[in-house]
C-alpha cells in the first residue's frame, strides 16, 4: 500500500501523461502525493530576452512553449530574484495539477527542487522524504536520441532504490 508518492513532472505534455494514471491508482486511498519538478539554478542577465529552442521569441509565443524549451531573462534581475521567479512560475504550474488531483479527493502538494542532475535530485528527495515510490512518464525516445540524451526515467530507476512507476507517454 502506498502512503507517500512522489510524482515527477518536467512541464512537458508528455510528463503530464502520468497524472491520469496516478488519479486512477490512488482514488479512494489516503496516499499523500507530492508533485515535483527539478530546475537548474537560473542565471540572470542584464537585458530582457525570451528564448525558446535557441531562438528569440515574442511574449505571445512563450505561452504555448513547453517549460523545458523556455529561457526567460529579465533586465536587472539578481540571482535571488531569478531563483524566486523560476520557483514561483514552476510552483504555479505544479499547483494547477495538484488542484486537479485535489478535485478528485487525492491529497496533493507541490515541490520545486533545484539541482543539476534531475535523476539524482529526484532520487535524493524521494529518500529524504520517505516516499514509498516515484511515478513518472517516459518521453518514449528511442534509438540514437535515447543513446545521446539518456533516459531520466531509467536513471531515476537506477538511483532511487525504491519502486518507480513509469508510463510511456503517447505522442
């Protein structure tokens, strides 16, 4: 029986594929869910730039871009302000999904984690938080792409030392 479940999201529609499975798995249970996202420490710069996939874009285009393709830099921002901004934006994203689960009577909270190694950060947090398992969607990359980029889900399995529930996202 699960008492605490860590659900990993990265801001992509593929990662969100785990949410309906978590909802079905945990309906009518007392399991506490923590929705988590790992971010790298943001770097402030001295001018405003909106970048997606290496290309400068307008503010209107940013709304439709997945988080992992966004880099937003505000003029005159300090490191602390950059961290606060990114934590707030990612926290709002997680809050939307936590509210969705709460609407289904599933206890859910959110946690934005900071670390350079996503898999290690998730595994460490899962151990420190005494979670029973981690749930996440895989992006379904194959062949050369997977060989070159690796699989975060696979690395979490290796490092976590506890059960990992994986669902392959459909495209």
